[in-house]
C-alpha cells in the first residue's frame, strides 16, 4: 500500500471566504473557483457576483438571483460571439454559463421548479459549446431499463483511435456536464477517453426520468460499459472507473462486481453513506432524500443503509486509489479509513491531505488532486 500526505500546515489551508457569513456558500464557491483553471469559471466573474451578493446576507433568493444573472450575462456574451463567428470565445463563454447555472440552483429546495429551469438552460449551453469542439465532446444516450441515461464521451482528438477509457461518476446530483470541469479534461489530456453520464440519482435521470439512486450501482455501470465496448474508439480491455464525492461509494461498489473494470478510484472514500454522509452532514439530507426517491427522513435512512461497502471492499482485487481530506465537513474521513482497512488487493494508493487539499474533494488543491487522479489511471489501465 502506498500512502502520501500533504504537509500539515495551517498556512496551506485557507478557505476563500467570499461569503464569510456562510461556510457552505464559501465551500461551494470554492468548488466553482477550482474550475477556473480548466475553463469552468472565471475568477473575476465570480468575484463580481459575490460582491453583488455581499458578505452579510444569507438569503438564498439573493444567491439564486445573482448567480442566475451572471449565467445569463455570460451566455449572452457567448451567443453574441457565436453570431459573429468567434467560435473559441463563444465556446468558452457557453461553458462558463453552464457552471454558473448549476451554481445558482445549488441551494434551492429539491423540488423548486427553478432547479429544472437552471438545469435545462445550463445543459443546453454546455451542449452548444460541446458542438463547437470539432467532435471531441460527443453527446450519447445509453439504453437502460426502458429509458436512457444521457451523457458524453470526451476524446483526446477526433482521430477515432482506440483508447483506454475512464467512466467518471459524479456525486449527490452533480451534473454530467459539471464533471467535465471536475477533472474530466485531465484524462483526454493524457491520451485517455473520459465518459460522463447522468446515472441514477443524478442530473436528467433524477429530474425528468425518476431514475433514483440505487445501492447496486454495478447495474447501470454495466449498461454503460456494454454501450462503450461497441465503440471503435474505446479499448474494451482498458476500462477504469472513478467516482467523486458520493461517487466514492458508486465506483468501488460497481467495480467489485464488474470484471471489465481494471482500476477504480474513490475521490472521497466512504464506508456507509448513511453514517458517513447523511448523518455526518445534515445540510444535504433533503438532497439525499430526493435522489434516493424517499418521501421522508425515515424512508431515506432505511434506503441509504443499503449503501455500504461492508462485504464489498474485500472483493476488490484490482488497483484502488483513495483520496480524502482531513477537514472534509461533508463526508466523514473515518469512512474512508474503514474502506482502506478493509481492502485486500495488493495495489492500493491512498492520498490523505492534511493542509492543502484537506477540504471536501480537495477544492483548495484541485489542480494537484485532479492531476494525481488522472496520472494514476494512466499507469494502470
């Protein structure tokens, strides 16, 4: 087992408090700022939006209004550039607008209709931008249980070369589109395909198709691999599987029962979603009730109790990578440690960040974390 740890250093960890009045607002905005390096946001567009919101209010209506305003303004800039024929400018602006729409709806109630409005508009802008990539980003629909799961294949180029492919699973309703900016650009930069799909409990599958999350995540993953192995640009002998946040359960669970997966990464390790996530971080309980198709707290607890790696972790006999931060307030690091202790495979790499990178999903160390993740797969599939 290989374990590394960022140096413990108080100076290395500093939450960017654009919203000092609300830790969750600040943390989620760091998630957005982390994407600046790969074109998912612009630092000064974010700063101007934060200034309009101010450092006193905790009014979620103000949050939604101002981020939605920024999303609309940037989308308008992208459309104007497209009308002029300035393709690169248009693509970049439309990508950023998608991120701002996602950010605008984050703190709305699960069933607020404005969530669907922001989702539809943001997704449309992402797809318009994707259409300007010369075929590098391809929209796909994966058949599944009488419905389809929507997503994307992202390639290093449009040569059609058969390549190793990583299926990248998001967390508690992260959009498939957002995954492009949460590390999805790093795999193609290293010669691998990356696939991002709205699996059950996420994105369009949750909002419009009533495809709720499920403990047996190997079932939707198998459907995606069935779809991918028929493609000429995918090497079916070189599949990797990565999961971020709640995906830290999805990916190991699926890999334990899916022999086509040659390596798996949990970007945020976990043992039990009920204890390590639902009970550990109450602000997301409504979201977890929604994505699990639960009518109340009691039903959610009953369903989420099945989302455990107990009896699963020891079945993994492929390379495993676990990454977690010591100051993660959303997912309990003790769950990650339990998962690592239960592994029996010979190839385990663990990055525990204490200092820089110690926040949830290492938003404060993002360029390093995503590079390590993609480099790890480069050497294993």
